[in-house]
């Protein structure tokens, strides 16, 4: 197995919509999905997921060559 790229980062926030509108807009992210709220900057479906919950890291996802 070989790592190709970091696919996305998922964070938890008590107010995901507020986080997306503030911080997401400041770094050029645009909405690309809901439930969870997904944001992107490019042709990938998303690079940031925002889940409702206590503030913190929810998960990381990596793209690999094979499993």
C-alpha cells in the first residue's frame, strides 16, 4: 500500500455552519455537500468535513493505491 494524498480532514464543531461561513470563507472553501457539511477548493468532492459535536478532530482520510 502506498499513500497518494490526504483525502480530507473532518472536524467536529458545536456550530458547523458558523465555522464553514467564517473560517471556510476566509481560506476560499465552498460548500459541496451536507450531512455532514462538506467544503472543497478544487475538483475533489470535499477536503473538509464538519460534523456537529464537541470541538475537535473527527477523523482523517487518506487516498492509497490499494488496500
